[in-house]
């Protein structure tokens, strides 16, 4: 039985740095952690994790939506973690469109967001933030105390029920507190019959199937038009 935690957030929010600091805190309590990183085209994060001695695998979705790629592979990733005797598996994915839905019901869900993204960013992010159990805010050392408080307030407006905490991905400040929350995650050996917390982005159209030409004659399937009147 392995504990599973889904971690998501906008690109360059500091997810990998935060995860490493949390794992370092967990290692002091002899917790064996594995990481699976989902991305689109390329990532160097596997090398970063392995340099720290952390078991890690990467999955590149290519031209597929990373969420669809995630939900098709997460069971296999859980089995990989079991074979490697991991007490805890962290699934890391980037919220590339901010509409991403990588969280699973009854599985601990984390969103990482940074103070530099702008005070209006929390309201622009969908299920990835709004349905998370824990919201980790990074890069708080770069902005003023007033900006940190306003940003935290906006996060609270977007997700009133989440635990909001601050972690410094460079110094590790705040990581130990989050590591204790991670230890309380549910254990799971099979994700069959589990459900996502929210439906994934829908995009079944001609362009999904490889169409590149522009014009109504080439648009089929799930097509939505703007109201410009």
C-alpha cells in the first residue's frame, strides 16, 4: 500500500524545488518517496530528482492533453511505486492551461502557485487550485508582506476550504510543516473506480485529430464560437 499525492501548478511556480525540500524532510523520518513527473515536450526534472537520490520517472504527453495522459497512466505509476517499495508517491504535473484537473477524489491534492504570478491569478485557475486540499505559495521572499497577504487572501477566496501554507523552495522554510501533512495522505493500492474531482478539459474536434487548416469548412466536433456582436 502506497500513499499517493497529486501536486500541480502553473509552470515555473517552483513545484520541483518545493517537492525536493519536502522529500528531504520526509527522509529524516525514514519515509521512502518516489516521484512521477508529467509534462508535454521535455523536462530535465528526472535528472534533478535522481541527483538528489530520489526515485523518479517522467511521462511526456506530446500532442495529448497532459491530464488525459495522466489519468491513463497513474495506475501504472502507482504499481511502479509499489515495486520500488515507496511509502509515498508524488505525482507532479504542470497546469499548462490553468483549466487542468489532475486531482482524484479521496487522494490528497496539492496546488503550488507563486506570489509573482499576480494577485488576480488565483481566480483565473480552475479545479487545479479550487479543488486542492493544500495550496502552497512560493517566492514569498521576493514580494512585500502586504503583497503576500493580498495574494493569500485571493487564494482563500478561490478555495475557502484549503490549507494555505508558504514554502521557500531554496531554503526549505515551511517544508517540514507540509511534510507532516503529506504523511497523513491516504494509502491506496488500486485506483480502479476512483474518480477525478472534476471533469478534464474537453477538446474533441478536427484539430485534435491533426487538422491544421483554418476555416469553418475544416471545423468539426466540439467547436465553440465567441459572441462578438
